[in-house]
C-alpha cells in the first residue's frame, strides 16, 4: 500500500472474515505477520464470535461472475464460472506422499457449515520441514501450528481433525485469498493442485476484463 507496509500470513484470518460475512473491520497488528496460532482459523473464529458482530445498514456489494475464466500452470489449474446464488469452491489436491494422496471436497461458502474448514490446519511433509530448517527457515514451525506427515502417519498426537483436513485447509486458504477481492463473490471455483499464486492469477484475470463480472448491491442483511 501507500505506506509501504507489508503483512504476511494473513490468509487464515481473511478466510475467517470471509466465512463469517464480515466486510468492514479494523485490525491492529504490532508485527509483520499475523500469528499462526494453531495453523487454522479455529481461534480466529472463536474470538470474533465472542467479540460479537454488528449488522450494518449499508448495502452488500457482490461480484457476480458472468462467464467462465480459466488459468493453468502446468498440471495446476483453476477456473471460476457463473453460479446461481452462492459461492462454491471445489478443490482437489494430489500429493506424492501416500498418506495425503488425492483429496477433493466441494463447499458452498454461504450455506454450508464451515466448521471443518475453519478447524483444518496447515500441513507439511517431515522431509520438507527438515530441508527448510537445515537452511535456517521454518524456525517457528512445530507440531503446535501445523500437521506434520511422516513415515505414513500424522506425527501430531491429536491426529487429524476431520477426514478431509488436508484439502479443507486449502479451501480455507482459497477463501482468504478471494477475500482480498474486496467483495463477496457469486460464482463457482474449481481448482486442482492450486494455492495462493493460482487464486491470485485467476482474480487478476477476472478483473482484467469488465465483461467477466458485474457488481450488484443488495439491501438484505445477508446473502
């Protein structure tokens, strides 16, 4: 932004705000990254709900996708297309690690119970953690803030929180990324093996052509 301030690891907090329908909020932070907490949005959701949410009289602004847009990067792909009344995210992951393997889930962001998505943690493979730490990175990483998979099992004592925790966390990340569009979105996102970069690229492609979307206002208090 204009002040040159950069804050990282915002996606779990942004995903919580998106899922709860909060579009007007002031966040104060005293560091260059949002706390990782347990690697999910679980604690953010709990604290926001305990603080309470006020309903504004301002109209809700919505981006409605008008035509299908796609972006590919090798085997990775993402698309967004028109949808009738909601935002759906259909996400697939494919990992060589057999314990993670292939997972896919589809979530209706405005109508489904998102508890499993909020509770799903960042995950990584033990070998990758060891490589990062050998070059002085991931110093704050631990079993308290991520799922670590090694030797065909989860190393965390807690195990996994839900059967689709790996792909559900990717959906949470995707929610956090699209929150940065500044509007709620009506459409359907289909993503295979994507992440922050692909979601950013598809949003850029959407906004590069005004024929791809329309912006509407509704006076109702929720979608």
